[in-house]
C-alpha cells in the first residue's frame, strides 16, 4: 500500500479558495488512480473527485463541478485538489485515497490519508 498525507486545509470565507495536497510515499505513486472524498459531521463520506494515471481522465461530483479541480504531479508523488468559490456546504474533512482503478466508490480505494479539515465561513 501507499501512505498518504493530506495538507492545506483550513478556515476560509465563502467564495474563497484553498488547495489541498496529498503526498504519497511507500509505493510507486504513478501506478495509482487518486481520489478525494469528504465527510461532513453526521453525514456519510462522499466522493468529490478522481484522476486517472497520468491525469488524462478526471471525474467530479456534480456538487463541485466547475469549482474544484483535481490534478497530480507524479514527479512529486503528490495529488492536489484546487477548490474555488467555496460554499458553506463544502465544510468537511477531506481525505485523499489511492486505488488500482478509477472509481467513485470509496470501497474501491485501498489506501487513505488521515484527512484535513476544511471549514467555510459566511
């Protein structure tokens, strides 16, 4: 398995931006599809975005399309989630995850980071 560590979370006003990073170690990062999920208090973990090997294909939840962008830099073993025009409902703990195939289901992912808190204020 690959070890993942998220960073970049914080407190931001509605309409603002944040960029989350997910640093990978332990195995070859480039063989993994990467995903971002989030979990708000009292809610189930939900899919946010995913990216294929080399970044050729991306997928997004409808709620973040046009506002969030997932990317990866295999030379740095890092995946990113650029979040723009943040809304109150984006408040959650954000997790990055690695999988052997591109997917939106959390069960498909076999390595997870510890999460980073994103709080959007009015």
